[in-house]
């Protein structure tokens, strides 16, 4: 089992000046840095690959599509723009040696129509994401594209694990998988265990996040239930903590208004200590060995 931290805990985007964060990630005890390249045109992909290899950490990527290129739009041109931007991000993933590309990679984040998801939107979403995954199979072999279920205040398209499992099943490609996040799940799921188990072998990525975006373990997530279900699915991949700094420019977009710790490092280290301890209890101590799968 490996453990990761999202770069937005420390910085707004990821530029050349942020490369030292890879060494910092390792020094804090993490195995993986999940990078959010908010500005893909300025993302130093090749340097990330080199710095990550030197630091001994793996890299995942989290990226949200823009409203101007919406995979579920009735406008074919908008759907094409989503494909084009996704191809750019996938190319960067390949160059940076990213293992998992997760997040709102199947819809436009924080984009609403004022209505529930329609059957047409579902078909457009499946078709568009299938095109994106097909491209990735050639451009970035081995890259997992994990669709993240989001709470109702961030999206109306995939809110539950059942939605996401059905979506990736209909996409029908092996690199399309589900990404679950406890922050979103505690707002949308009726049964945490059943939701996680419903994903089965299509669960490709997992965020262990506090219910208020704070330090895991100081929140309302039923951690024993969540991690036991995760174990029972056979999940052995990375568990990542995602939080956001209230003084950074992205904070208003994710409604983070207060400090959950004295520093980003405190949130990261205390969260990691808690998650590792719970994994040791549920999975067994041997799963704390770096690289155990």
C-alpha cells in the first residue's frame, strides 16, 4: 500500500518553482504526490518525471475539465474541446510518468444546468470519455483514468459510487476506473460500505479525506467501515489525502474558509499518521511496507 498527498495542500498549481515539493513529499513520509496542473500550458512535465525519480516518489495527476469544454454538453464543439484538452493532459501525464489521472476528468467541474442529469447527457458523457480513454491507451499505455464521484455542490453528473460504476462499465475500457473520495461520499452515499463494495475490481483510486477537508481522524468519516470495505474489495493501490489551503486562490472554489491545522505540513503528517495506523489495523502491518500491492 502506498500513501499520497495532493499538491493543492501546499500550492495553487504546479509550476517549475514547485518542483522541490517532490522532495518535500518524500521527507514528510509520503510515497506519492498527486499533482494538480491547474495551468497545463506551464506544467513542467519532463522535469517532474526527473525530480520524482530522484526523490523516489510516484506521481498521480488530478485535473478538472473547464466549462468551455464540457463532455456532457449538447454542443458537439464543446465536447470536442473537452477531448482536445484531455488529450493535452494525457500527453503531459505520459511525459511526467503519471500513474493515475483522476478527478473531474469526465465532466466540467462546478458546471450546472439547473436540472438533473438527462439520458442524453449520460450518452454524451460515455461516448466522450470513451474517446478520451481510447486516446490514452495509445498515448499513455498503463495510465488509469479514474472518474471521481463528486458531491451535489460540485457536480450533478456522477454523485454516487453506483453512478460511477455504471459509467465506467458502459465506457467499457480497462483503463476507465472509479475514483472514490470520503469527503464526497459522506455527503452523497446512504451506506459507505455498500458504496465502496459496489465498485469491486473497478475501484482504481481512493481519497481518504476529512469530512470537512481537515485532518483525517478528526472528522465524521466512519473510517473503520470505509477501510474494511476497501480491504474487502481487494484494493491495494494508493490512498491519498486531499485538502486545500485557505489562503490560496483555489480556496473559494472549494469553500475552504478556515485553517484545519497550524500548517500544511501538520495536516499532511498527522493525516498520514492516522491513515497509516488505520490501514495497519484493518489490512495488517505488512501493508505499510512501501510498494506492497
